[in-house]
């Protein structure tokens, strides 16, 4: 599969990452089929796309006409069979190996023999995900950053069997939709989460141990290292449950230096998940 032959992009999952991937692919001119389990989830995905486009139009990033044309290129569905004609499929479902492998088994059965299958996983092994297919050489990681329409980066993750041609296609596709890439081997956490998760957890520990209040921890990191968000604000933005899941995966694979902070676990147990729940380390109206 070469990029010039990619016309239709499938996206499995209409949540925050999935609808963002669908949006940027459609904006770049691709036909997109966005699939989720229920009509309600698909509709919620379209609502997020509409809201995102409204923000981008207000910022003069896209025109109303461009937003309308891109939205018209996205088809929503609950049927996996509707992805049969996709040339490239990006999976963006829950960060759970069993669920992802189930999706890839279905895609392998439904999609044509040349279709490339990608996972948006941020921590899980591409090699293990690909092992349930008959096309492991055509499976790679395309780890988009959140929010997808705004963030420029895409992490290319190369599995044990991923072919050079598949990596090239993934890189060219990412560049064609306006993203920049870096390549990572299939090791736990890849580049971003391998470095980011201990950074966030240490920020949480510093707050919990009284090194500084939460605002000063975030201010110190933004002013002291020139990052746009400190660790506590960023954790709220990502979702504390997502941070905890990623940290636990890395802790299991790589040992004590990735042990999740106690306060992070307590927040998640209390249902304080960050911006999406209205409360995390900070309160959100």
C-alpha cells in the first residue's frame, strides 16, 4: 500500500482520540468511516467534531466551508463490516490489550489484504496487538497526541514484524494530514509516555508530600522548563484515569520507577478524573 492509493481511512472508536483522528483525516481530504459500538457513541463523536470545528473556525484556522466539507466526508457506523473498503484503519479504543486484540482480529477478517492496520495505543505492545492478525508486517503504531486537531506530533511505533513499507506509509500519512513524526521501537511506553508518566507522578508526589502547593508546582515547571503545562494540570487534561492506567502498565513492565503515586490512585478511586469529570487536581466548571 502506497499513500497515493489511500482514499478511505477507517477509525475504530469515536471517542476523544478517534473523533479527532477522523476530523484531521477528513480535513486533509480523505474519506473517513468512523465506527463505534452504538449510535449514541457515534453521535457523540460527531458532536465533538462539530465543537472542535467551531473553535477552529473562530480562530481562523479553517473556514466554515472547509469544516462543512470535511464533516461531509465522515461516515458514522456501528458495523465493523463498513470498514471493508478502508485502505488504512486506525484503532482508537480503550487502552486494554484484550479489547484491542479483539478489534484487530475483526479488522483482519473484514479488511482487504493490502489494508494497513494501525493502533493509537500509547503504551501497549504493537507486536502483541499484531500477533492476532495474519498481516503483522502491515501493523504499526500511530500514536496521536491529545487534542488531535491541535497537537502536531504523531509517534510511529515499529513492531517486531512491521515492514519498512508500512512505516513509510504511516509517516507519509501523518505528514499529509499536517503532523510531524518521530519513530519509536516497540518497548513499553515508547518515547512519550516512558518519559512523561514518571514526570507526572513525581509532580503528584511533590504535591502530596508538601514540597509546594499545586499551583506553584505547575508554575515552577512551566517557568523553569518552558513546558506549556505543569504535571498536575497536564494530568487533569489527559485524564487521571488514563495516567493511572498508563503508569500501571509501565510499572508492570519496567518496575518501581514507574510506580503510580498514591494520590493519583486516590483521586481516580474518588472519581476525580480531571477536566472530563469536572474535578481533578483543579476544579473545572
